[in-house]
């Protein structure tokens, strides 16, 4: 048997396009989450800039200030810390410096994993300023098999299905607007139920360049039950998640075997 792992989802506001202000805002929240026993701390999509999709200068190099912040927080507090940020790959051609919307997950020992958002949000023009990733990513964190996605990816069930048998927890940081909050909350529970895995969805609050965000972050268990929820305010959600619970649910309800 494996011990449960405490996960923290930080539902936070974002200062538009101001990395230093966001680092200052988030550092005490990461400290509080780690102090409450979290071993994995999740920030939102584009936690350091906001969802800026109309600025060709918003990108930073891989290993730049945003990922350096995550790594520094992970090392300082001895926990895993993740969130997405705009990162320009080292091999990007000079005539196309668009970044990836890159989910960076940093470990306390200096380990860093990256998932590049596969589905740019074309409705909001993301594909004009961000390139699309292509590779699915699952990593082992504290004995949990964790698969990484970002925001709009949530609408595409097939990638979640591909990873289901090897996933205990899906992480989904987001900047999901309040006006489509029903889709966000419904899809988070659907992905948990259909894949019999935990889903941790963390969304920003506040106003981002004229768009309202209500948060509605939640941690969902493998049966679709809500373990933690919050709306409209900065806060930290906590839940203890267990690989053994995923195995128990899948053995008791062996639905995944019936997929064709």
C-alpha cells in the first residue's frame, strides 16, 4: 500500500503581464500550501503573465524566470510545484519565436518535466502567438502516476483516454472564463468519472484584460465526487489523493476493460 499524497491547488488572481508582481504574490501562497502538508502544489495556466495571446514579446526561454520561480519554490519548500508559462524552445527558428504554452512541473531535487499544450485555444487566437505541442506526458510524483494537461485540452477526451490505464491523477491548470464555467466544472467531473482517476483543475480568479474568471477550481475523486471546491476568491484547495484508491475503484468497477 502507498501513503496518500496531499495535493494543493492554488486558485489565484494574476497581475496582467507582470511576472515579478505575480512571483511576489504567489510565493507566500506556495509557502502556506507546503506548510499545510502539501507535497504537490499546482498553480494556474500562465500563472506569471495571464493569458496573453496578442503580444509577440510575451515568451521567455526555457529555464527563464517563470520556470526558475517554480524550481526555486520546489527546492525551498521540498515539494513539487507546477503551472504553465510561455516558453520559447531553444530550437525555434529566428522567423518564428512563438512560445509553447508549457506546463512546467518542478521537483525538490531539481527535476523538471514539461508538457507543451497540445490544443491552442483558437477561439481566443492562441494559435497565432503560441505553437502547439505534440507529446503527452505522464510522470511519477511521490508514487502517483500524474498526467499533465492545460485548460482547453480538457475538451478533448481522447488524449485523457489514451493515458487512463497509466494515470492516477490528471492535473489541469487553466484560465477558463466565467461565462463558460458550466463547461469547465462539468468536464472536470466527466474526465474523472470516465477515466476513474483523480482530476485536479485549478483556475484563476479576477479580471484578465477585460475577461472575468470565477475560479471554480476543484479536486475530483475517481468516482466523480468533489473533494474540494472554491469560487471567486483567492484560496488554496487541499485533498489527499491515493494510488491505492484508484486501484480499488477500478477493481470494484472494471469499466476501463470494456473500452473498444
